[in-house]
C-alpha cells in the first residue's frame, strides 16, 4: 500500500481548462462520442456482435439526433454536415440490424430527422 494520501482534483484548474474550450468543440466532441458508442452497440466494430445491444444503440442514436437538431444552428454546416451524415449511417445500420424494422419515422432519432430510407 501507498503512504501517500489520495489526490483531490484541482477544480480551479479543471474549470479554467473547460472555460478555454469553445462550445462548438464541446458539442462536436460529445456528438463523436455518441456516434462511437452507437457504432459499438450496433456491432459495427471489429468485435462485431460481442457488444451488440440494439436497445442501447437506439438510445444513443436518438440522443445524437436530438443533440444535432438542437445545435445545428449553433455549430455551422461545416461541423453539422459530416455529423448528420454519420447519424444517417447509424440510423440505416440500425434499420438493417433490427429483426423487426420500425415503421418509417419511428426509428431511432427519426422524430428529429424525419424518416430515413436506404
């Protein structure tokens, strides 16, 4: 065992670091993290079905769609366009992976994006 006491985070430094990050960068980072997690839950990684969980994937894709819908005017089309493309790819992958397909407009995130067709 170590004789050194556990270190407490330096909240002032953390707050200062966060304050220096532009909002668009935070939004894009969160969106990319949601996309990555959704891809894993859809079984799109090298591990394939090992982590596949369509219920979890639905939640992540819907959260991503909501974030992009809410922030589209804030992050500019330069950032939003590739994220929307990634979202659509995830929505299509979900539709393909689902044994019982959702009705058009009822898939994950489609309340924000409208129906997604292949």
